């Protein structure tokens, strides 16, 4: 499964894609699952996806489901900081928690898109 992260995509484009999907569902046409999140600016994205959080996501994907305590030990970080980062990544759907309370990364790929705007010359 793939999580798509988009930066700077106009709201109209997102709403248009959602409307297209709704029409396909109503027409009983097959719809490919889509999982995505968006940010208005690269600065907003950077506030959420810090380098430590990227490191955490990569380590957790490599290790498989872990307790937050075990993840903190693996990363050599304080439990409280890892717990805060895991909570943020759960809020942004990057990390999930299973029935046993272990956290894991459900994605095989995170696709980051940041279209750069052209300015008039």
C-alpha cells in the first residue's frame, strides 16, 4: 500500500478528485483505494515530518510492530519523545496501532509530491 503526501496542491484539485471518486462509486464502477494527506506549504510539512520522525518511521518499518518502549530503545531516544512522535505520526495516518497495542507502519511506500509553482517572468 502507498501513502501519498502532497504539498501545495490546490484545494480545488483535491475536491475535484474526491467528486470524481464519488461519481465512480455511485455508478458502481471499480474505484482504486487512495490514501493521502496534504499540506499547504513545505514549512507546514516540515513541522510535522521532522528528521527524527522520518528516522522513526524507517526504523519501525524495518523492525515491524513494536511497543513504543522497544522502539525508543532501538532508536536510543527517550520514551517520552518517541511517544510524542509516534502519536503525531498516528494522527497523520503514517503509523497505526494493532489490537495488541504495538505500533507499525502499514505503508510499503510513501510518495511525496511537491509541485513547484511557476512565477510570471
